[in-house]
C-alpha cells in the first residue's frame, strides 16, 4: 500500500502542472455549463407552467422587457430572451456574448397592478400546509408586497440584465479554479518554507491537507465576496439608468423586505429561522453570506438618490 501511495505521489509531482490546468479547466467548465446552455438548463428549471403547458410571457411583460433593454443600452440586445418564470421576482442566467445568449425569467405577478391583482390572488400558495387566505390581514399584506409599480418592475429586470451583461456567471465560475490553483500554491509554499520535499511523505501529506483546508476557506470567502460585489454592482448599474429606476429599486427592496416579514409571521418557527425581523434572510451557514442583505442594497440606492447621481 505504501509503495502504491509513493508511486501515486511521484506521479502527481511529475505531472502536477498539467493536472492542475486540467483540474482548473474542468471545474470552470462544470460551473459554466449551466450558463452556456441556459435554454436547456436554467429555463427548464424556472419555467412557469399553466395547464400542463409552458406559460407564455404576456405582451405587457414582453414590452416591459424590450423597454428595459433599450433603457439600459446593452450591447447585443438580441441575445437576451425573456420567458415566463415561477416565483415572485426576476431571475436570469447565461452570458450575452455567447452564441446561446442570456435568459431572463419574469414572474406572473408582474402582470398584476393595484387595480387588478388577479395574477396573484388566482394562485394557490401553501404555507405550512395551509392555503393563504388573500382576504385575511396577513394575506392582504402579502398581496401588497407582491404588487410592484412599473418602475420597480423595470428596476428588477434591469438588475438581472446588468448582472449578466457584466459577465457575472463567468466571474463567479472563475472563483473555484482560482482557489484550486491557490491550493497548489499553498502546498508548494508551505513545503518549501519547512523544507519538506526531502522529508517524510506523511508530513507532506499533512501539509497538503492544510493547503486543501486553506483553499476551501478561500473558496467560501471569495465566492461570497464575488456574489455580494455582483449584487451591489448590478443594483448600482440598474439604478443609474434614471431617477425613476432608482426609486423603483428602493420600492422593490422595500416590498421584498415587507414580503419576508409577512412570511416570517405566516410560517411561524420556520419563518423565524429563515427571516430576520428586518426582512433580511438569515445565512444558511454560520460563516457564509452568499448575497448582500436587502436592507443594505436598498440603502445603497437611497444613497445614490441623496447624492443626486441619478
């Protein structure tokens, strides 16, 4: 067994650079598959359905989508495609400058207005196994939180467009291979510092394990940092389109916070575990915060308005 391990160790040492390049390329490719073929992956995952058929995007929302593309002045606007998504706010995937383009999912509640909320109230939502009563106080509060003005809708779509236009998926996919390369750097540096290349295999294995741990920590920290930077950057780009877009952004995040506070109340103990009293999401893991808090994203747009930059 020791002989086989030694042979394996020698093999890794001999071909470490090609193996590192192949490993980094493989990790990057796996993370990008989701965005290289968004119509076959992301769209199928988030597609809304109606009576057993894929729901079609209304003419109203198609017009809104085209208006956002025009207002944001994106390059290659024909590479963006909108579809009807489930959920309550827009989502997106893909890379606009790839041949397969980008897909933006727009939810059905964006069809609703304060005068006509049928797009929300004709949907059955179960919370803790019970159907939401839209006529109750909490049901009314939830309904109000799901109704967005045209400005807030435009901001929400523009935010997704800005994230994809900035190459968000590529930046995020690059984190894992960068950290994998970091593991190699950590390992080589530690072994050279402590002079272990001519020493015990066991000690070198321990150092490799330490380097792997450092790489894992680096990945979690860097991944969260990139996600939060993309959140703030996308908000800033969308809010900078015009003052109306910025005001829509403030409303959008206010409504999300209101929705989460209502869900916290409706869901009982489970809601208290998921949502903070402010309406922010609690981190899924103690040391991780994948996305920027909604309150800070709203406050960032408010600061733009106060500075009269938009």
